[in-house]
């Protein structure tokens, strides 16, 4: 497997304005040094509570937000600083599926137009008949009825709208799809259908996924690797099996303990974290998790643990794990 995406020490800070002159008085370190690699055809699940920076990381990688530092290498090309025409050209290769299919699609636009728009933008000389053919096939492939082309987005249910969003994301034949909580706005009954569809499409279209979720149970069937984020940092990253069967970071252990266990014989103890996630504007010193960590020791408030390899393919940021 070749590497498709290499993210190194990625930082995305938002300025905080204050005072009479609205000067920059500080920064929210939404993403504060995130690194990982993703091979072609792989899925990385990026998991954390809201505000941990996972969506910001996804948007920064797609260059929808400007990185403050670090680098993004996509398909062998450093795209960290590219702009203008070169960025536009690259954008064909990476697309986003958004969380809320209600907000991300224009309800008054015809579905055929929604999905053909990116093709028309990028290939203005392509024949209308050809585009229509492609769009029809895409709609079909994502499980929408034949007459969907002439209907409006508002005529569809949430799950179907997400299928429209997926068809649009596929229109330019991308290599990487970043799916930002693509099923969390949907009814539980249709969530698994959309997840299954994404799984099938991955094989058919040779896609690589970065799958963002706030919940470990959603990424379970989707991911090869899982990265756990807390306050702008990846605190643990490993293959899925290791994360589920032997979580090493205390935060991962707490998240795993909250995943419902269908087998009553395997009863496990729920680790309940005290307190709230601290503000990323004013993060704790030392280990960002120390204010809530059930096993913290004194030096956790002064030493900031680096994400480092503790076993082949497993990285953890905790001074107690070695
Ligand atoms: Fe907990 Fe300390 Fe490890 Fe941070 S470094 S996760 S506070 S034990
Ligand atoms: Mg989010």
C-alpha cells in the first residue's frame, strides 16, 4: 500500500479578538500538532468529543481552512501552501461529505443539477448528454431511484439526502473523502444503511477515507485505524483491533468503556470522567488530559507527553505508558 496522505504536526489556531479595538488577544488552539499517515484504500476513524478539533483538522486537510503550521502531503505533493489554480486542480482529488445533509444541500435545487454542478465547473466543455449519463449512474450507484434526477432535494428524507451529498462528493472521482460525522444527523435506523453504502463505495471507487465521529461505535465497522483526539491533540492512534481490545491511553480506555457491550457475559466497568473538557483557548499545562485523567500523577500537570510509538504501529501520548 502506498501512502496517500501524510499529515505532520498540523496546527490550526483561531485568533481570539478582544477589547475595544478588537485586537488579537489570544488563540484557540483547535488543532495543536496532529500527525498521521493514511495509505491508499485505508480508513482512519478520527474520534473525540465535540470541540476536540477533529472537524477543524478535517477542514484544514482539505484546505478549507488555512493551517497555522505543519504540513500536508497529498499523493506525494506538499499541498500545505498551494493556492489558486493549483489548489483548484487538487480539489478534484479530495472531497468532503458533511454532517448535515439538510444544511449542505440547497433544498430548491434539482438533484441532477446538484450532482452535475462540480462536473460542469471542472469540465465546462464536457457534453451535457455525457454529464447527465454520468450523474444518472452515480445516483443509481448511491441507491437513489431513477426519477431522483428531476426531483428537488427537499423532496427526500435525511438518509436519501445524504446519498445525494455522497453522489456529489463522488462526481469528480476523488481519491480521498473526508466524512465529517456523516450519519450523526440521521435516524438510527438509516445510519447503518449509509455506513454500508460508504463501505461499498470505498471498494468500487478505490477511495481512502478520513472518517470523523464523536462516537467509537460508529467508526467500529468503518475503520482500519483509529485516532483518538482530545483538545487538539491525537492522544492515541492504532489499528482498530488494538484500540478496541487493548486501549492504552486513559482517555481511550474511558471512551471504550462507554461503548455498549452486546454480550452480557463480557460485562465491563464504565469509566466515568469527571468534569468538562477544558477550553482550547486556555488549555491545561502539561498533559492536556490531566484535569480529568483518573490515573494522573503529579508530574502530569507539568510534563507534556509526546505521541510516541510504544509498540509497532501503536502510538500513545501518556507518560505512564511505555
Ligand atoms: Fe493521564 Fe498523566 Fe497519562 Fe496524561 S500523562 S493521560 S494525565 S497519566
Ligand atoms: Mg464536528
